[in-house]
C-alpha cells in the first residue's frame, strides 16, 4: 500500500508540475500508471484468494469441531444421536 501511495503521489506531482507536451514526462507517467495497474491487479488476486481461503477456513473449522464432538462422545462412551445435542 505504501508503494501504491508513493506511485500515486509521483504520478500526481509529475502531471501537475509539467506540461502535457513533454514526451519524457508523459512516458514517465505512463510507466507509473502501468505500475499502479499491476498493484491493483495483484490486490484483486489476493482478495479473491483470501475470499476462497476464508470459506475453506470456515468449512475446516466446522469439521474440526465435529471431530472434537465425536471424540468427546466416544471418550464418554455415549456415542448416540442424543450426544450431538448435549452441551456438557
């Protein structure tokens, strides 16, 4: 995020302090914009991956608690349908 902020500030400063006819500055601004696009695309990929991981984490946590509940019932020698409703 700090890199994106720095690139945004450089892009803003270059575009406000120089004329639009300066080819070198326009090339520099285009490179800054490309770098910003790469950062945005990377963040979108990370957001998608995080969303998928968050869903998998939830399913794994649900399964983990189910296994713990079954083990608790087995250790109490009470594996029955009623055991899954107990809260002790």
